[in-house]
C-alpha cells in the first residue's frame, strides 16, 4: 500500500518506520534540514519494537496517488500541514493522530473530502534529532470515527505493526487520553523524566490533583470516558472522589506502565528542541473545557503557565517551586 505520513517526528517517524519495515511504500513530509537528513540517512528506529532503518521518500509535501495518509504533526501545525498537502488528500482516508480535542475538527475543515479516522497513540517515543526515533514504551494505538470502512482500513494497516484497538466513542477516548497526558506538563516544567516526576512525593500529589481536576471537568462536560489501557469511566469517577493519598495510586500505576526506560514526554522533548509545546492542547484543553461549563481548573491552568515560563526562559523549576505554585493557586479554593 502507498502510505503518506505528514510529520516525521516521534509518532510519525515511528509509524513510518514500522510500516516501511512491513513492506509498505511510505513517504513522509518534514521541514528544513530534516528532509535532507531523511533523504540521505533514512529514519533510524530503535527501542521497544526493535531496530530498523527505513528509507521512505521524503519531501516538504506529499505526492499524488496515496491510499492512506497519517497526520502526525503537532496540533498547532495541523491546519497548515493539511492545507499544504490538500492536493494529495482528495478523497484519501486520513488518520488524524493528534493530542488534545481539536484534531478531528481541524481535519474536517481543512480536508473536507477525506474520510476521517481518529487515532490516539499510546506508545512513547523519543525524537531529539532528525531521522532518529527511539521507542521508549512499546504500547498500543486506538482508532475510531464515523466511517466504518475507513476505520477498518486504518485499523487493519496499523495492526500489522502496532497493537491496535477500535473504539466506539472517539470523543470519550480523546478525553481518556487527556487524562493519560496529564503526565506531560511536570517533566517539561522540571526537566525530570516522567518516572522521576512520579517518584517525587510532592510532584506526585500535584499530578494526582491535576488528573482529578481533569476528570471532574470531563464529567462536568457530560463526557463518558472510553475504556483505554487500565482506565474506564467508572474507575475515573471513583478516582475523582477519593482523597489524594488514595488517588496517588493512579500515577503510580502510570509509572509502572511506562517501564524502566526514562520517558521525557513529548512536551519536554519539544522544549529540548527549542520548539513550542502542545501544552495548550493538553492541560490547556482542560482549562478551556472548564470555562465552557462555568468551572475552574486552577491546577491545570498553573501547569500551563509554568510550561510557558520554561518555554520563554529556558529555565526549569525545582519540584519545591512547582509544589508551592500549585498550592498558591489552590489557596483560595481549598
């Protein structure tokens, strides 16, 4: 099958390399010097799914004649990337692999003639230089959407290389991924790995608060969380009602699922590369959703602000500073 991947970063590079290894004809888009690197050296995959050097066609735009396309850019870059590749997307099933809650809406506006499939990548990969991807946590991918034929095509293709599950309620799945992605902010703020973040008692309680807040906002918006990994709607409702000392068990389970390889998270990786992060589409999505129903999300709002501060200054915060900032944000509330 001829497959295109828009964006050859951590997720896109991993998917492209795996599909190349499976025998598909793959081409990727990249920007600047990354195009030359991939053209000359390919995409080097290592880590949880083994080693492979993929040799996809690379350019700033896709070519015609593709049978399936994956959109794997950062959420903020999605609209521009889709518009630049509109010529190649006409009628072609488009798999939108994005964090946050806006990806499918953006794709519907920018690629109105493409059948859309939503996808949520649960695996973790490190991408700190062009053309090099390391899978730090080999996990699954979830897909869903309103076009059963296209969903089944995407699921069958992905299932060749990644454990893949089809979900009925993709919006509910997006919200469950928002909960899982709560781990992203603290490594970006402190410079610590996700595992070290959870190991720190003070930061673990901050993470527990932010997850609990996000679950409460989702419930306030009428969301029914889709079952993904060890999480389910009933479990998250119970979690949201527990005291912090009980709730901290959920971050500890997250740490166990991450495995022993230090995971920096996608937000910290963006900071290390000097790029803008997706924090406004992760924790910021919780803040926005809270405002829509007259709720507040002070923990998530504080974490968004701290990530932006690191983006602006290049200076990380100590765990003690983070705990103090969150406590100050909560003092009028609790």
